[in-house]
C-alpha cells in the first residue's frame, strides 16, 4: 500500500518550507531523506522570483529533491490544470522510487486540485476571449456583479478585482451551466494527511514585517528589475504577486521605498488571513503550532511526524 501524501499547509510566513524540509529528513533514516518535496506555492513556480516568494535556495535544501519550482517564465500564466497533471506525475515517480511525498504550500486551490478529486470543467477560447475583452473595456467590477447574480456563492469567494478568476467562473457557467458544483469535493484522490501550521495573528504580523524588511535588504528591488527585463510587466499572473506588484509601483515612481515596504506588509497580512480562512473549514486539516523561530523547526517537524504516525494506516 502506498503511504499517504503529507501536505504541510497554512498561511504565508508560518515556516512551511523549513518544516517540510525537516520532516522529509525525519521520514528517512541515518540522516538520509525519506521523502521528496512537491511545491504547491503558485508564485514559486516562476523562475527568478526567489527573494519575494521566500523560495528555499538550492544550497539550503539539504539534499532533498524539490519539484514544481522554477517551472514557468514570468510572462507565462500559471495553470491549475497543468499543475495537477505534472505534480501528480511527480508524486507517482517519487513513490516509484520508494520514497514519500511531502507537499508544501499555501495556494489553496492548487492544493485542492492536487490532493482532491477534481475534474476540470471544459473551456471555450471564444467565450474566454470575449470575457477578457470585456474586462479590459468595462473593468472587473461589472463582471463580478454579473457573477454575483448568476452564482452568489462563487462571487463571495472571488475578489471583485481578481479578473482572471472572475473570467474563469463566468466561462464555466456559460460552458457548463454551473460554477460552484465544479469545485473540488473534500475527497482525496489518493490517501493524504494535511497538517497546517498555526500562529496567532499578532505574532504572524510581526514575522511578516520582519520578513519583508529582510527581503528588501536582500535585494528585492534588483530582483524585480531583472524580471522586468525578462517580461514581468507582460505577465498576467506574476506581475500581480504580492511583493512584486508593489515593487513595480516603486520602480515606476508611484511609491517610495518606505511606502512600498509598508504596502507589501499590509498585502501580505491580507494574504495570510485569506490563506488561513481557506484551510479552517476543511475538517481534514490537522493544526499544530508553527515554529516560534529557526531553533523550533525540528520541534514542529517532530509534531508533524507524530501526527503522521498516528494517522497513517
């Protein structure tokens, strides 16, 4: 029997990457990792988006293979359907090598698509093109109000300015007749254990502030300048990422350095709360205290391992 996939999930800045890495080693023996990691942070798919996404550098991965990192250029659009297919292929290959899979990330829809039974509704390029043209001409707010009239539950889950998701929801409704019923059910495709890292908001906000200041000092502005040369401004998804959108505004003279950092902090706090609210209603998610600091990572990983040992068949 294939042992369950272990997913380390939760809000940004709770320490998921570090805990997932430590857990991969604890699942092995004689300091050899017993697992490989599959990334489920949609912004870490992008090559060159390293500092602003807190991507774990190669020399800090302690010999643990990582998958679904650096798979896209910044001008490309991330696709949940493509991620589902390629990440599931990674997992099958990992299990074929006799190792376990640790999925790490906080992008809720990508995690659900990977872990749960989720068949994607059909697409219609003509319908999508028409809706995208309307977004440009009329703005996303009008289309969001149309979505609210057609499917209030769907509209409540999509931000009124998230043009990409609004267009996709309206496309699904037009092609398939319904959006909400197309969402994944709380039913695993393969056995899995989800473990979320929990940190009180006050502590999380302090950690976010410190991390943003560190990213800025580590060269986020220079990183964004390089990505602009690679087409960041033309990218649909990457240029809107928290940390990158605000830094682009700084480079355009719309924000000074202090204003840009404060806006990144505010938007990261909002993202963290949105991620937390995504995982809270899922009854299959087990919560453990996030590491208080780097010295506490091993404790959190051992807590996760104890849960795995208790829950797996």
